[in-house]
């Protein structure tokens, strides 16, 4: 039997990048997938890809920082496939500036998407997990920046650190309902979000794009390689399918050694 047979997975930011790869992998493992993304067209494309390969999926447009939209998306997911069993809180953006040049509106936007979004989707999905009495798995997409800091990323580092605290709280409160919570902490994955950072950091740091890749993003790895979306999808599958509460409240770094605990 596939590892996620009969499960329903609500995955935010799943129209591209890491979220899309997780959605495709979970569908191959038997889960029904909600592609929750700000980009409705992109969400529909991924859902169609899953359906065309024999899976079950729907695309839902949602701004994860909007309470009304998140609650509506969770209800729509329930109507389509039943109670949610797995939440992948993955939606995120990146804005880079030195702290003294960071606009307060950009700071608030970063925290709203990464932290408010994680809280709102957690609350909405936990309600269904508790009501179903079947438990569930909540997985947050952290970062090596959940453990370490880098220049130009103060709100991102702050938010990603915050996800570990949220996961620990959810693990404690969710335990009596058999709800687990964990954090995946990827290194640099060459997604559109990271591609956008390369020229931005080159400009701010006054170096070439090649130097950003070699000396900033991959300098601390053991092999000079980017982490892949497939790497992250496999870790998400492990967390989602783990059979007991022995693995909860934890954060796992997947970074080619960029950060070692």
C-alpha cells in the first residue's frame, strides 16, 4: 500500500517549487491533494497534472495571510475530499535589504506570509484533524535560516526561527489529539524564490551573480551543490507518514552540510 493512501493533504504555495514537488510526490503515494496557492492558474495546472496521472487534486486560490480566505479554503478542501490529514505550510516570499533600509511594510509583509500564514492554516486544519479524531501531521517549511542568520534577510530569519517555536507549541497541544508537528529546514534550493535573490544579493553586496552562488549560497556546503526539491519532498513524506508521535516537535536540516547541528 502507498504510504499516504486515503490521506488528504493541504499544501500551501504548491503551484511551483518545493510545494509543487511535495504535491506530486504525495499524490504518487496515494494522497488527495489541495494545491493552495495565491496563483489560481498555477494551482489548477498542478492539480490537472496530478489528475492526468491518476491522482486526485484541486486547486484553490488563497492568500495565507488572509484569515477569511484561509478558513474558506479549508472548508472547500473538506467539501471536496473530507477532513484534512496533512498540512504542509510552505507558502513564502523573500525580500532582501540591509536592516537600515528595510521598509516596515516589507517587514510586516514577510512576517504576515510566513508566520501569520502558518498560524492561520494550522488553526484551520487542526480544527478538522481534531473533529475527525484521526490525528494528523503538520509540517512547516522552515530553512537553514531557522537555525542560522545571513545578511540582508532579517525578517526572513526572524520568521523562520519563529516557525520552530510554533511547531513545538503545536506538538505539545496537538499530542492529545494525535497531531504531530515538525519543521523541514532546507538549504538553498534553486526555486524561483532563490533565483530572484541571486541578482538582488549581487547588487547589494557588490559582487557577481556567480560569486553569490559560489561564495554565499553554496560556500558552506560539503559538496558545492544545491539542495533539490526532490530532497525536500522525501523528507516531507517521511514526516507525514511517520507512524507514531515519537517524531514530533522536531526540525530537520536538509542542506548538504550548509548548517550542521
